[in-house]
C-alpha cells in the first residue's frame, strides 16, 4: 500500500526580509476573505492603493530584526517539525509541509503527494484552536487543491481526487496541554526564572467574527484554563490577552500590548509571556512579543531585563509525539 500523506499546514512567510518579498505575501494573505471579509469592491482598492504601498517596507524591517542565517524562523521551525514528525511516524506515512500564503503552497504539496502515489491524505492545521481565519482557510485551500479547482464551479484541472481527512481542533487535548506544561517547566528551570505573573497571549480576531459564530476565543480561554490548572497557577497569577490587532474595528480583548504596558503599575515585576495558540516561532512571537512586548513593559515602568518571552513549542519532543498520536488516531481505518 502507498503511504498515508500528512500535510502540516501553516500560514506562511516571505522568502526574504525585503519589501519586494513581503509585498506578494501580504497581498495573498490580506486578499483571503477568510482573513478580511470586506467586499472586494471596497477592500481591494484600499489594499492595493494604500496598504501594499506602505506596510511591506515596515514589515520587512521587523522581519530583518528576527531573520536567521538560514532564513525565515517560521520556515526553519516548520521544516524541523516536518522532519521530526516524519521520523516518529516512519515509512507508513509521508509528511509534507504546506504554507497558506507562500511556498511550498498547498497546491504544490498536494501535487507532490499525488505524484508519489499517495491517495489518502490527513490535513493537520498547526492551529490548536479553530478559527475561520486559520483552520477554515486551510480547509478551503486543501479542498480546492485536491479537487483541482480554484473555486466552486470553476474549471477542473484533474480527474482523480484523493481522500481527505481534516484533524479537528485540539485545544483541550490532554497531551497538547501536557506538552506545553512540560515545555514551560523546562524553560523556567533551565533559565533559573522566578516569574511573578504569566501572560497567555493568543492571536486576535475581529469581535464581529465572534458575534457571527467563530468559536475561537472560547477555545482559547479553555486552553488557558487547562494550562493554568496543569501549572498550578491561581487565577490571580495569569491573564489571557489577544495580540496583533489590525484595522479600525473592534477586536476581541483585552489587547496584549495594553496589558503589558500596565503590568508594572499593578506591582508585577517579573512577567513571563507565552503564546499557547502559536506553536511555531514567527514574527508575532519573536518580534511582537519578545521585542515589542519588552519595550511595552518597560514603557509602563517595568525593568526590561525582568521581562521574559518563552519560545513556542516548535520541535519539542513532547509536542511532536502528541502530533504523531493525533495523526495515527485520524488514520484509523486506513491502516491495519
């Protein structure tokens, strides 16, 4: 039998920390109506006329400050996750990576698996909490790539359609919570830290999306509750926040940057910030939290050196073992 295909799916990254490389990435990302659901007649002139003229240069500067010798941190860590998961699953599976708004794209990855004779594919969104802006976008791209179409009712580019299975949100899975628990304990012990407060931050979404049915914030709160319980934190030792606001409309809150700026006033001296919803270090963790977050804490009266940003799970062994178990559970019936 041919191996079972496994696609780890992430948002994506520019190929270089330059405005020229950031611009096409942002154009794809901000043109997805799962991300920005305004009418194209209103949004596209704004996107192409203003945002893509100014934002790529600013974003490229931020990327350049966290770029590594081997390239994009998100791509480096994602490839490590791919190879680590492949080693755990063995030859019964073929593990590949697909990025929603850059390469390797879902279409390219799906074609690679099909060329290898794979007829059954498990899609693993690297987003523990479901959101229409992340998980649902992955579902769209996987389905259209498998069908050989760009849209429903569009022209067909191929005849055979592989069997697809989508991994459900795993925001409260015990082994996912356990992986974060062990990761944080190790990090605190290895760096001899003594935090007096914990900020658990999640990527935000517009409140309007929640009002129309997106369950994301509720799942984030449940993840945070379970992690706090595993860590033994009382309710006054941690706070849940939401980061990365974009645009003028109201987003779910409280906002991470505002909370960080107020911590010193509350008597908090040694905060540790961690993102349970982002499992791969990227611009949002390495710059927005570790660099800008530190500056926001200091601007509010805190001491910069007392601020700690814990890394994501990345290719931690406990996390990859959880993913392997998740894949095998979703492969039931496809293997002996």
